[in-house]
């Protein structure tokens, strides 16, 4: 057979593979199959449906094969291998066995029937192994390699089992090239289905960025915590997610409603709807895509929490049915977490306003709105390029805020304080990148210290030492034991621009400015608790700040 004829066979193989690819592409455009392909754990009926689909692909490949001297040039192995690698043994093995038996039974006495049966079953087994053992990112290349192996084995078995050696050799010479090269289609099929996951990640990143953008815009209004400020929050959310209406409630009443039918809503208002009451009573997210509520037909209600207790709900309305998608739900859930955190921050702001000047300074050091803004912007910039780092940073921020809001004890274990410092450093490294290097030298000491004693010193080192410096800088945090007398020495040292001698004098005299409030706050507490002042020393380059804690029981 001429090279041209073999080339046309190869084109025929790619045409049949392209037909399966086209069907797969159309299926992946439907929401039902998208959710089916994205799920990690399938119901037995769902697994059966997927296995049936790829078995039909394999059987279809047999029926549409090109007849050559008693053999079939087809893409059956491609269908089996793709299904098994993507969805595991429950798809690959049944597809291999059923389609292999079908190929054997339709031409029992054919010269290639038995080799095709053997390699079809082997393809199902190999695909299952690849699904279990290989990394997802490498599925496509392992699939191509396994497909090539199966086709090479098929050619070998044809030479072994065909009694007429001349006929067997002729078949192999004719079909080997198009069958083997055609296996690259496995990689295309796998990449097509896996692109759904990539698309899902892109959607998730977009929704996360949207939630963070909304958080940035609404943060100032949560600090006011009035009905008018809640109305502005609802207006921002409504505009950014293109909802027809948005509302925020507490546990007893609607605080704000903005959007379509707003005038009619307040005119006929008789308290919270049964939908909202149900969501609050069950403390569960409520979704209605066929609701009939004052002109709205799609409704999403998400409970809000503060410190583990339910405080209200975020409500999103659409006039059209089936507007509440999974992507919108996930975005709204993330937004509700941010809103809950902002409400906690707003509570702290209220406490600040009611506190004395000294208490105000201490609380101001705990929650810094500018720090929140900068952190949210850092997360927002990471969302598109490095979503995994963004998720980690969100977790770090949540831990950092939770620590600041809940640790009001006089003394806490030093390990907890250092964990909070590490969360803070992870957040700052996202902003400063390679400019900031931080090292820890911590000896295991079972001691307790006042909360927020180390983090303000680290913040001071970064903000006033490393940030103004040209080029990278390092912050070193040490917790070591000293003897004679037994005490723990805690120090924060940076390689920054160095503290001015005048500032050291102002600190010790108690006249240092508000720009260094963290340093002043720690100095005052060290004086009150341990009867000594912070030891501040200018280095070349940088600054060292340290204090000592006696290793004897202290009254809290």
C-alpha cells in the first residue's frame, strides 16, 4: 500500500476521533454534563451513565472503522483510554471489556478479532492505573504513551495469532502507522474535558476577585454601622453582581433593601419574609430559582455570622428565574464571610469610639483599617495570577483577625503569639515580595506573655525599617532563654534604615509621636508588667528592639 493511502487512513482516524471530540465538546457546553464532569465523587447512576457514554463511543468506533484485509482501522482504544483516565476504573474497565467483546463477537473468525479483544481490555486496565497513579496534569501524556503501547501490542499480537503470516504482515504494514499515530487524539480528548476544570478555576478566581472588590468598596460603610450605611453596602453589591435587588437583615428586621420595587417593598413591608425566617431558623443557605416573591423569581439568602453566632442574612434577588448559579452562590458565600468579618471590625470600631484615649490607642493597634485595605488589595492582585496563594492569604488574614478580635486574656502562651506573628508576616510578604526576608530563632519555652507584644514590634520593623530602605531587608525574631537570673529574651531586629537617636529618647520619655504608636504601646505595657522599658538600639545597619520576661510566675 502506498504512503498516500496510509496517509488517507490516518486522516480517516483523525476524522473519527474529531467526531467523538465534537460530541464531547457539545456535551461539555451543557450545565448538566459540566457538573457531571467536574464532580470528584459520582453517584453509581452517574458513573454508569459516563461508562455507558464512553462504551458507546468505543462501539461506535468499531462500526465506523475502515475495513482493510479483514481488519478495522478505528479509534476504539482512544475512546476507552480517554474515559478510563478521566473517570477511573468504573468507566475504563467496563468500556474496555464491553467494546472488546463486541469487536470480537461481530467477527469471531476475523484475523484481528482476538488481538483487538485483548488490547481493548488491557487499555481499560491501563487507563484505570493511570487515573489512580498519575498526576492530573500528566494524564494527557500518559494517555498517549499508553495508547501507543496498546496499538504496538495489537500489531505484535496480529503477527502472533494470524495463521497466514503473509496476511498478518500485510495487515500490520497497512494499518500500523495510522493506528499508532492516531493515538495522539487521546491527549486532545483528555485536555478538552480537563479544560472544564481550568474554566472552573478561572470562574472561581473571577468571583473571588469580585467579592474582594466589593469588600474594598464596602469596608468604610461597615465602620459606620447605620441603616444608611447598610443601604450603601446593598447598593454596591447590587451594582457589582448585577442583581435586581439586595437586602441585609439582622435576626429580627430588614436593615436595608435596595433595588427594583424598592418603594413597593417598604410600602407593603410587614416584617421579614417566610424565606428569610426559614434560612435564619435553619442557619442554612437558601436558594429559590422558582420563587414568587413580590415580582422576584430567583432568591439567594445567606446567613451572616459574628464570632460563631448568627447575626442576620444577605439576600440577593433577581426577577428572572434560574439566575442563582453555582458560581454566584460560591461568590456570595465568600462575600458573606467578608461581610461577617467586616461587621466584627465595625464592632471594634464602636468600642474605640466609646473607650478612653489610652484604650482607644490599644484597640487601634489591634485592628488597623489601612492594614485591611492593603491586605485586600494584595489578595486582589494575586487572584488572577496565583489563586492558590490568594486562598492561603485569605486564610492567614482570617486567622490574624480572629486572633486580634478574640484574644483579650491578660496572658497567653507564647506559641499562640508567634503563630499570630507568622500570619502577619505571611500577609506582609505578599505585599513586599522578595524585598522582605524574615527569620525566626525560637527556643522551646513554656511561658505566657501579654497578647500583641511581638507583632507591633515586627510591624514597626517592617514599616519604619525595611519599607524606606532601598533594596531587600531582613527581620530577625528571637525568643531565647537567659540565665542568672532565669528569663526569656524576646527581640526583633531589622536590617533597615535604622531608628533615629532622637526617637529612642522620645520613646523613653513617653513623648514619641502617633506614627510609632505600636512601639509606644509595647513599651508602656512592658513598664507596667515587668518594671523595665524596651531596650532599643540602633545598629549598622538597622534597629534592635528587645525586652525580657522573668521565668517565674507572674500575676496576670
